[in-house]
C-alpha cells in the first residue's frame, strides 16, 4: 500500500469516527455510564479537537427552538476535500 493509500485510509477512518461520535451523541449520555458511555467519551477525546476548530467559527443554527450544530458536517466535508486533494496530487 502506498503512502497516499494509507493517508486516504486514515482520512476515511477519521470521517467514520466523527460520524459515529455524532450519532452516539444523539443517544448516549455520559451520566449513565457503561461501555457505550466510555466509547462516546473516547471518541470525544479523539474527535472534539478537530470538530472544535469549526465549532468556534460556525454559529448554532436555531431550528424550531433548538440548536443544530453543523460543525461535524463541515469537519467531514473538509476531510473529504483534503482526501480529494491528496488523491489528485499523486
């Protein structure tokens, strides 16, 4: 496997981690404890530094009285653009 293939695999894996983290945030609360809560906490440790970059820039969108956080979507979109640039460069 080439260096480009490894880089693309790492980017795709990180996209999946972010997606799983976001989906888990809808259902898992850390107050309950347990394996899922521990997994969510670990994913937060891995994903939040990157997502936080976009969260500082993007405001919450108010929809129906509740806020929507688009920063994970933008974070994944940026990773996809980086993957395209890496794949296109080589």
